[in-house]
C-alpha cells in the first residue's frame, strides 16, 4: 500500500513560477558569459597596428668606442609636399644623451643703442607664411628652394645654365664621397662636414630633399653626435689652430640647418641644444679686441685676426636667424667685431689679416661681406672695400690669383654691391670656375702648380683638400640665388 501526497493548487502555481524565473536567470547568465568570453577573445586576438608609409633609415655617427649611444628619432610634424618628397619622414638617429656638456657662462653684454636693429640683406628675412611648406622658410632663403626661382635668379644676376649644372655635379660628387659615418674628408672632419652641409643648404637641399636628403641628414647628425661625444667641442685637440675655424663653420651649418628644419617641421634630436651651446660659446669667447683668437684666448696680446673673425661673424648671423636667441644679444658683439675690421682697413680700402693689410689684402671681401650681413652696406668702410676689390681683383684659376678662399668672400660681397661692380666681378670669376670643374664633379687644384697665398689647404692633395675646394667653388656658383641681395649700390637687385 503506497501513500500519495497531494499538492495543493497554490503550491503547484508557486513551483511553476520558480521554474520560469530559473529559466530566465539561466538565459541571462549564459548571455553574459558568452559576451565576456567574446570580449576576452577579441582582446587576445586583436592586433593593433600603427600604420606608417615611411621608411626608417638608421644612421650611425662616428663615436668613440667607450661612448654609449642612445637611439632617438628625427620626426617631421608637417605634411610632406608632393613636389619634393622626402627620403623619409621619420629618421632614426644615433645620438648620445648620456654625456654632460659643461654649461657656458656668458658675461653680461652691454647692449649698444647706436647699432640699429642689425637689419638683414633686405627687410623680408623673417616674412614667413607657414601654410605652405617652403613658404614657411624665411623669404631671404626661400628663393633657392625651387628650380624655377633658382633659374630665374641665375639669369637675372648674370649666371648661365651651366652654373646650375656645375653645382648639381658638385653636390653629387659630395654625396658619392661622404664617409659612412656621415662626415667628409680624411681630417678636420667637422669643418669639412659643415662646409658640405652648407653647400647642400645653399641649394635648398634639406633633409626633405629627394636626391640629397639622406646625405644632408647624415651630415647634420654627425655634427650633433660629435658635439655630444666631445663635451661640446668639434675637435679632439683644442691646442690646434683648427679649433677656432672649425667651430664657427659648424655653428654656421647647424644654425642654418635648424632654421630650415624648424620651419619645415622637422625635429632632429639635440639640434637646437647643440646649436645653442656653440652659439653661446662663440659669444662668450670674443676677444676684448672685438675679434676672435687662437685657443679662444679673450685677453692675450695677439688679439685675434680677421681670418678667424670672419667665420664667427657669419656664424653669428646664422645663429641670429634661428630665433633661438633674442636679436639684441648680438648687438654689442657684432658692433665690436665690425669696429675691429674697420681698424684693420688701410687708406686704399684694403682689409687685411690684422692691422697690416699688405700681408693678406685678399681678405677685403670678407670684411665687406661682414658689414653687408649686419646691415652696414652704406658705411664708408664697406664702400671703400668694394672699390678696392673691383679695382685690383684678378682671377685666373690656374695662377696664383686663383685664390678660392679670397673669392669665396668676394663673390658673395660683390653680388650684394650690385650694379657695374657686380657685372665686372661676375665676368672675372664665373667662367674661370666653370671651366675648371673635373668631369666627376670635383674641382681642379688651383694655382697651376704655383703657390697661392694662404692657400696651402685647398691646394693640397689629401681628401679634405678636395672637399674644401669643391665646396668653395660650389659656394661661388650659388651666390646667384643663395640670398636675395638687398644692399646693392647702383642698379640694386
């Protein structure tokens, strides 16, 4: 006999409600579980990619074996123009950041109020239009940045198509003969590298250049790394005279590089810092005479000379254009430097090595250029210098008058004078430079086997001499468009 318990209708209804609730809860729990599992799997298998359509180019700068090099990146923050594609928009540079460079202390400057605003060759240096890549370059420099503008300036200023052809051949020779570490030459690497970089920038070949961008970037990177690895110096042995020449050459190249890169939106690690440091160094090491001297002596009896001083004056002008310093910082140092030049000028207008212009009268062009660069073209010192140059200058490449160092200054200075002075000088130098370029793009040793005054370096047989004379000749042929002359006399450009 079995006993059966009967459930009341209320209990049965309650059990059914529980069953429905359990079913609904199970459904939502299952749905939530599936969702969570899906999220986990998505996070596990999803590969997040950062697409970049540029190449990565690695540069290894020359470094001492004991130096630890930290990898950094050169970055570009502006959109690449289609007309001039870059070798790369992101370039990996090897720069050491673990080396401490001593802080350079600058004596307080007594700002001169009688020196003016240190005007440029013309009033439009700092007119920039940042909406377009090359329009962001200061207009003084922008004229070199398109082939059409270069060729127009070339024609207007008495050049010929062969001048541009020769410049490009020279730049291609430099590219072919660049060392693996980014430098040039077999000695005085920083000075030769600075000159080569300036030769490229004079043609507006920046790190964005299609043909030469990689070459230029390697050169700039070498100079930055060398500074970081050598306590801010650009030579190993500071007892050598080369120190006071290579330093301003490098400062000139770095400052102009910074101006281009900054306006093009290209960030090169440590470029600004190294440029600032070398500029501060030059300002702090001016001799009390107004010039600069060997060993960066500031109070010795020798008092410096114009050969050293001219490079510092050019470099400081390039530094001023960077915008890193306030312009007024340069007033007193440049006023003192120009007064030193005036004190070395003779009655006939010649400007020499030091007080005696008879020793190296060919430096007159450097003195004239210094006055022009700093807005003093109308000064009597400049006018007398221009008359002296055009009255006495000769240029036969294969004779002792083929002094490339003197004519490097003369060509720049005389195109700024303009008028009949420039017409005469252009006729003197242009074809001589064109006719003596080697087929490979370099230039012959000048002098025809005869000694040239203070020409021992660029007439030598070594590799750095070949780089030096090639750069000097390129500079002469770039005068037609490197800057907009705005200080001329008659028939002003």
